[in-house]
C-alpha cells in the first residue's frame, strides 16, 4: 500500500506544470556597407507594408512597437513628406495544429495469488505531453527604404513559435518582444541568424 501511495504522489509531482519560458526568437538582418551610412540619424516614418490592412488595430500594435525600437536605435521622426526613410512593417501569423496521439494518463492493474501469499500491483503512466498543443508562428519583417528612391537600405526579420495558449502569443506581448529582438544591436551582422531569448 505504501508503494501505491508513493507511486501516485510521484506521478502527481511529475504532472505539476512548470512555469514556461517565452520561446526564443530567431533574428536575421541584411544590409551593405554602402547603405549603412545613409541610415545614421535618418528621420523615418513607419508604415504597414503594401498588401497589409493599414486600418487594422492589431497592425497598429506592431507599428508602434517597431517605431519605439527605431527611436531607441537612434532614428529621428518626421512627417511623411519630410522623412528620409520609410520602415515598412509586415506581420505574418500562422497557427499550427497537432493531432492527439494518445491519452494523457494510463492505469494498469495486476494481481497474483498463491500458497505463499498474494499481491496486487498498480501502475500509473503519465504522458507529460498533455495532449495536442497548437502553436502560433509569428514573423515580423521590417524593410527600411529610401523614401525618394525606394532603395532598400536595411532589412530584417524576427520569428518565433509560441504555444497558442501562452500569454506571450498575444500580439500585445509578442509585438514588443519581437521588435526589441529585431533591433537589438542594430544594425546587426548582415546575413547572420541569431537567437534571442
């Protein structure tokens, strides 16, 4: 009986959820030695990329997060007609669904009898996966281009995958996290992909 109680207690302890950490963010940036000097101190406006819904309230959250990080990186602000550069922001979010493979808990019971005594055994198996989980894959892409010529001066993207039910998957939290990761150490090393936790 003591073994049974100990097994159940151990199973319950193992099933206790551990506080999840936000998923890491992969960041890649591109620029050239010729374009970087033109970014220094440039006045920039932030816009949704062509094809995006510019009136979307969710897009406004992402635009504000990018604008905050641009200012922190040394860019100035300006009215649209007086800006040196335009930062075009695109956000892609996709939900990945996983199928259930097996139940989270299985119980097995066995027994034996004989002339020298009897015994009963109980086995508890727990699938710590907790069933199927949906994930949200989010990619934030920013292109800074010369306002007059349209030439791309800097491009970058930040991408991560969060559990759909995690609070970090909410755009209100995801936008500042991804924008901060994207502009961390601006302009970054061209072509390198780094992981930001």
